């Protein structure tokens, strides 16, 4: 993919990802129909497809035949959607809306929502394991990287637990960074890493990719913290102010909104400086970092 324009990139990639998701997901009329309806409802409720986009961009930094990485990119969206379904449950963040629509448990009930999330996670690993466009070694590495990013040790599940435990208490900046890098940053980093690994990145390039991914993953969650304080429900597609109401640990709570914005800018600038050394193929990733900073939802 030669374009370095972020708008043109998403115009190409998002429809391709959605088409792939449509093929991967079981049809609604397949038994059990309610479960499959809930899976499709949540996946196609909207969303920016940022994680699939990062996977394609990471791959495109090294190879141009990006269509072959679409099943992997789509699988990242399945994992992300599973996490949103579970996050919205009454036992977690207890949110009635997601992407401007009733959240999965509000539409289908708690039990089906839990199982829909479980099914999406399972389907993601099934899909990647079936990819025969890449060597078995690269597929295995992709599976391992995704499992670690979604897991308990500095991964998404572990970060969610740390986030729940920190609610209502004071934590320092290092602890907050650990929560953010785990809860949100790990899957964002993995999205880029999977693409670059499958694209054949060299060890030095992978080192830069990982550093870049860590920084924009953190920046993304800080922006999310800011938007929870400053955004409107129509723009966010979910209830604003939930973090404050639940006394969640956030950057604005610890540093204030303006200082949080300054920190995001510094982190994104550092990410761009790390990745630009990879040459022309990395220009899209530089623009992706800028997009993370300036997004409004």
C-alpha cells in the first residue's frame, strides 16, 4: 500500500476488514441463532477499526500485498469487541450504551453477552490458526503475541483487573501507566506487532515497532481518559463521565486535562521519531500516531 494519507488508507482498509469479518462470523440463522445475532450485532455496531488498521499498516511497512493479512486484522477486531462486550457488563463498567447503541447485555441479556464475548475471542484464535498464507512459524508467533496481549501478565485482562482494583484509591503515575499499557496498550501494540511480524520485519525493525506500539497504545488510553471528561455522548457513542463517577484511575484525575494533553503530544511525537527511521514504509504509521492524538471518539 503506497498511500501515506490516513483518510485514504481507512477508506480502503475498513470496507475490506468489514467484508472479512462478515465472512468469518457465523450467519445469524445458524444455530444457536441468538448467540450469532449478538456476535454480529456487537461487531457491526460501528467502530473505527483502528486495531485492524494498525495491523495492516504494520504489514504494509514491509510488504505491499496487504490483503493476505486481513483475516489476522479482522481477528484483532474480534478480540477488541469481545473486550468491549465484557467491559460493559454490570459486574464491570456497567454501561448501557456502546458505539451509540444499546450495549450487548442490554440488547440480549447478560448470559448471551458473556457467551458472545467468549465466542468472539475463540473465533479470533481459530481464524488466525487457519491462515495458510504465512509460514507455520509466523502464524505460531502471531498466536502467541495475541494470547499474551489479551492475557493476565501485562495484558488486557490483567490490566482490567488492575483498573478495577485501583478504583476509588490513589495510585502513582507508574501504576497508572501499568494499568493503561496493559488494559488498552497491549492489544494496540500487538496489532502492529502481528502485522510487522507477518510482513517479515527484521529484528531491528521489530524493536522499533514494539517501542512505537507501546507509546501509541499508552497515548490512545490517555486520550480516552480525556474524552471521558470532555466528550459528549453523541460523539463518544457511550456514556461520558463514567470514569469520574466510578472514581477510576485516569490521567486527568492524576495530572489534570491540559497536562494530560501535553503528555499525549510528547508521547506521540516520540513514537513518530522512533518509527520514521524505518523509511518511506513507515510514513503511514507516523500518520497513525497523529490520528491517535487528534481523534474525537
